[in-house]
C-alpha cells in the first residue's frame, strides 16, 4: 500500500522566483531572508523522500473561465505544460513541463466519485503558478510525478469551507487506500489575508494581521472545528478580497487531520502579505 509521508501547506507568492534569482541592485532587500526560510522549508519535504506529489492549487482564471468553472478537478494527463504567458511576463516564471502520475490520478478520481464528490477531470490541463510556485520552492529539480487537484476559490458560487475540509479528509483516505507501493506527499497552497487590486493590496503588511494570526494558529494546532466555527464564505471577504484562497489551507488541514499539530511552522511578513509554511509528518517519523 501507499504511504503518506508528508502533508505540506504554504502560500504561493509568484515573485519568489524573481526575487531569489535577482542579483546586484535588482535584488530586493528581503530576498536573502526569504530564500533562507524557503530552503529550510524545502528540507521538510526532502527528508520525507516522496516518490509522487499530489498538488492542490487553484487556477487563476488561466484555463477555467465563466463558461466552464469546475468546483474540484483532478488532472490525469501524462504531462502538464506550465506556466502561462502573463506569469512569465509579470513574474519572470520559467516555462516548465511536469510529469503526471496517471495511476494515482485515476485512483483519486474513481474513488473520489464513489466517495460522493462529483469531480471534474482534464486530460489536457495546463498548470499555473498555484502549483508551479511550490514546485519551485519545494522541489526545484522538478523530478517527481504529480497529481494536480484544482479547487474553485474565485468564481461564486463557491463550495463552502466545510466542503474543502471534507475533500481534504477524502484525499487522505484515498491516498492511504491506494494500492501503489509508493511514498506520497500532499502539497497544497493557498492564502492568508489577501487583497488583489483593492485599496489594501500594498500596505505595510497583509491586509488583516489579526486574521493572519488566527489563521496560523488554526493551521498549526489543527483546530479544524474552531476554524469552521468562524470562517464562512461571507466572513472571508472581510480580511481581503482574495482571502477565499484560505479554504485551500482548510483543505490541507483536512488532509493532516483534526487536532494534528504541524511539525514545522514558519511565517514571513512580506509587507503586503504574510507568507506561511507548514509541514506535517502523518506517521510521526521522517524516514
């Protein structure tokens, strides 16, 4: 049977690649500390020695639009192209080709449907920075096959926070039941408080530091019920107009499990957003 060796959750700031590779006067003053934190975070995945990565992210209106917006989708292609032109232009992100893991994709899709999730799928999915940014930060050699899982956090009507948690729990069950003899890591990226295009986008910190503080506490302590008692689709508008991406963090809490404290927690205040990094080792070990 498969072994779930790591559950990893983080933000996915698209400027990390440019900041970390810039030199001289073009290198921002916060880059060195950011790189140090990301490299320490990367080691939490490396030491788990995964064979395949289940990657949870959200399409930023690149491939999905209002003519066809799945709530939850699993990619099941042999390869995935990434990134999109605007991501290359605006963020300096490189073109990537990611290998897929068709067997695990098929297992999650078939068993996920039977578990009560009407999952969409794509054999021609193109990947954007919600998945390529964690590849760049956590596995820059891009040498492991992936299973992309895309969620809708942008286009109402959205699934409610509880549904994200339920999907996370189901993904955990399906990885544990996969007959493949491989080591699996589940990696998901979302947001804490976030404002895009609004008056709070470029402030001295994230748009709602109090929400960020509570969010980090919920995630790091595994307090799913406490989180669900306060977080709703309506309340998520208050910390910033793009904070619904926090539901992908809630999905990852579902994968990790109720009351499961994170084995690794780190944050970095990047003047307009709080970056956050979490890792759980489900079996308690790292071998």
